C-alpha cells in the first residue's frame, strides 16, 4: 500500500512538471499558438458564413422517379444546404421503405439536395406462404406471389426450426446462406454454360440436389465435392446431347454416373 501511495505521489509531480514545461514553451514560442488560433477563427468564420449565406439556399431537390419515397420538398426548399441533417433525413426516408438496400442524401453545390436510392437485387426465391424474392445477402423481400417467378432460382430445403426465416429482413440462416452460395457457384460455373439453373435443394447436408433446364435433376454429394461433380456432369451432358437422350435425373455420387431415363 505504501508503495502505491509513493507511486501516485510521484506521478502527480511529474504531470504538473510536464504541464508547466508546456506552458513555458508556449510562452517562449507563441507563434504556434497564434497560428492555431487564426486557423480556428478562420474555420469558424467560414462555417458561419456558409450556414447563413443565401448562396446555399436550397432551390432544388432531385428525387429519382422510381424511388416512391415521400420527400418533404417544401420544408427543405429555402433551407441552408449545410444545415440539413443528412443522416436524419436518410433514416426517415429509409423507414418508409425498409426493404431498400440504401438511401443516401447528398449535397450538390451550391443549391441542390440529391437523393440516391439503391434497390435490393433478387437472386433467388423461396416459399414462405408465398414465393418471396431473396437477395444475395439473405434479405427476404416482402412482396410475394402465389406462383414462382420464372426468372429466379427456387431455393428448397431451407426451413430450420432453430433459425426461422423472417420476411423483410436479412436472415443469418445457415441453410439459406449455403443455398445462395451454391446457386452463385452454379451460375458462375462455365461447366453449366448453355443450361439454365432452376432449383437448388439443400435439405440433405450430405446430398446436394439441383435442377437444370426446368426438369432434369442433378444429384451430388456434399459441397466439397461439387467442383469435381460439375466436371463429371459436363461430360455426361455432352453424351446426353450427342445421343439425344431423354433423361429425368443424373446421379453423380458414383464413380460411373447413373442416368435415369424419362419414361
């Protein structure tokens, strides 16, 4: 305890000594302090002038036609461009359409406020009482249709009691993330060039299933085997096309892929 008290008593004198040395240095070299004061005064004067000048009175608010947002244009016009709280305005506009990816308000000198709206881009769809589009980040959009949208991949086997899916927000659902990653990998694969991905089913972790060209089911192993299975699939599809075979499924889990004919 005595050692601690001596340490504290030693720190305080050193701190006071350092402060006094700083004061003495400033008194001997006042130019630095004066320069700092001039800079601060000029900055304050410039800011004061900008926030009160009629040169920055808002005369125009640019709103994208497709934004469907209610922007308080009348209350914004006539205000000083620099006094508008952009973050608060962005938050108010985002609250009108929470499913938007981003809403940004920008200053366009000298007299304009601009609005930038970024929509979420659906990459797939899943069924939750209706077919909902979902973006690459797992955000399930609120609009739904009774029938699947033809241009979007169907994701199946997503349901998980431990991680229920929620519409109108991003979902940290492992199955959904896996399905989206696999769908992206399949879309990008040159080995499936000329074929349309229709469905990705991740219900069974050990057996990935996807559908191409509307009704041809492809059965694979787990995710780590997907790349090698795609290479084998390409060779099988080439043989199918060459011989004009009508097939229902291709099972790639065996050394010799199994082809199920269409009956």
